[in-house]
C-alpha cells in the first residue's frame, strides 16, 4: 500500500497500455474461462489439491521446535539478576560491585562490567533492581581442561549466590531478541 504507488510513480513514465495489448494479461485472460469451467465441472479436484498442499506443509511444520533461534555461543554471557523492588541506589551499587567481584573470581572470565537501573537512554526503562552484567570470557584455549560454557554457568551460579537476587545467565544477543519479541525479561518471556 505504500511501496507500490511510489514504485509506479518512478517506473511508469508513459501512458499505461490497455489491458488487451499486454501479452501476459492476454494469456491469463485466455486461461481463465477454461480453468473456471473445469473447476465447476469437478469441484473436488481443486479442493483435493488444496488439502494435499496443506498436508505437505504440515510435514515441515511438525518438525519445527518451539522456536526458530538456534543455540548461540557468542563467547560472552549476560548476567541479569533481579533484586527486590524498591532497592536504594546505594544498595544497588553495592550489590552490583559485589556480584562483579564474585564473577571475576572465575579464571575463565576476562571482564565483567555491569550496570544497575536504566542507561542514559529513552529505550531502557529498567528500574534500579534490574542489573545487567556483561561477562567476557578468555579464549577457549585458556580455559581449564574439560570446562564448557554450561559448566561455567553452573560454576558462576553457584559462586554468585546473594540473598535477594534471582540469577539469570543468558547470551546477550539471545536475551535482546527475547526481550524485543516479548517485551519482558528473558525467563518470564
């Protein structure tokens, strides 16, 4: 509704030809009466074709899982705990520093940088009780033998146990997609 009129304005510079002078239009106008007559003589043929087409489309739909996003290993992790509502700015800063220190005690963690509340932007309506810490890991070759991302999340979750905080560990890109698609925080979405 918006693109087609603009394209017509750019692409159709001369007069629009009559529909009978267009060869493609003549072919379709010529095919319409015999196809209509055949359909009216045997109405079950097009209905059967529609049912078969629907059945064929059900095969790939049945193989789809609950979501289209494959698991991502971005090499980073987002820690998003939620504190109790009404937390003061001082207490939020103290908890954020405490969680950042605990996260950095894991040898595979290169950096952990967090924020509490909203950033200086209109698109981040987060309250003080919502923390976001982006964790960058060292390259895999520097990890302890046998360490996997899943084991790291388990170890981080066990290390960062602070009363009043509910932990959430999720890849950053995945979290942003979930929050944009649902409008709410990842675990609830």
